[in-house]
């Protein structure tokens, strides 16, 4: 009896800010949509969980990530005061 070959069951757990800043540090801009295709083709990643801070008003970003086949998991954000202005720490990504 021949054994049936199982498909790999690979998952990716991605911290969006660490990934984005690491790529940006190399002088690149990450295309999240193409990156998802790369994960699927190269590593057979079935599910890609993308951890990202939730900021009201960025719904189109989150929708774009979901359309690119990420499972978006929201994490708390931290508002910090910087030069008399409040900024949300960890929110510097964009989807092409």
C-alpha cells in the first residue's frame, strides 16, 4: 500500500513592525502583498498571521492586508508625546 504524501502545514507568525523596520533599515520598502505570495510559494505557508497595532482610521490598511491573504491580529498600541505632539508608537507601514 502506497503512503499518501502529506502537504506541509506551515504557518507564519509575523510582527509587522519588526519586519517593516528591519526591511526599511536595509533601504528597501516591503510589498506585503508580494511578500505573502513569496511565503506561499517558497515555504508553502498556508496561514500567515500578521500582528499589528490597531489605530482607528487605518481600516483601509487592515482591509488591504486581509485581501493580501494575511490573518490580521491586532495588538495594543502606545500613544507617546513627542515634541508636543502625540504619536502612536509602532505604526509606520503601508500596503501597496
